[in-house]
C-alpha cells in the first residue's frame, strides 16, 4: 500500500498493520523534519504532491520491490502540507522472511520514491524566507537498483 496523507503519520498503526508471523525481518525507514539543511536553520517543511500520479507511481515502486524481493509485505506513507520539526514526513515499512530482504527492499523503496514521485519539498527558514528544495542529486547518490546491488 502506498498513501499520501495530510494528517500526521501514525507510526504505531503503520507498524501494527505490517505484523506478519511469516516475517523474520522487519525494517522501517522514517524521514523526519530536521532543523538544519545545508547550513540554514529550518523552522518547518511543506510538501506538495500531484496525488493521482504519486499514488500510481508509489504503487509501482512497491510492486517492483515485491518482485525483486520475494515474499515481501511493504507499505509507504508520505505526508503533504505543513510539517513541524520532528514530524515524520515519510514512513516505509518492510516485512520479509529474512532481514537482508527487509533491509534491501526498504532502501530500494525510499530511494525510488525520492527519485520518481511528483512530491515537492519547501523549506521554511528562520527569518521568514523559504525555498523549494531540488534534491534530485541527493536521491541518486548511493541508489540501489536491485537485489544484487
């Protein structure tokens, strides 16, 4: 399941939904709003998405992950709207028979989400100014392209 949410991500509920007695490994990635980026003090973030395409492409990413890493259960939720410091902006959870599959699939999913989805981030800085952040170059560093990488 891939979802876009304007509401806070309930990480406890996300974890509960991932429970699977067939899974021996469970990996979670949580992206949080931090207070500094590239030397600038950040007060909050704002995310916008083209939701129909983001959900469609997010579902494709999860399906690809399931093909690359068999017997996989995976979920991703991405926030939109204004987020405060410490808020969870994106949550990825993967349950798999073994830890290696869970780790690699989780990494694959977040890397692909950051590269492929029409989701834009605006940083609001101390002092009142703000900038849309173009992080394409960041997302391609260390990109994992499959089970053998």
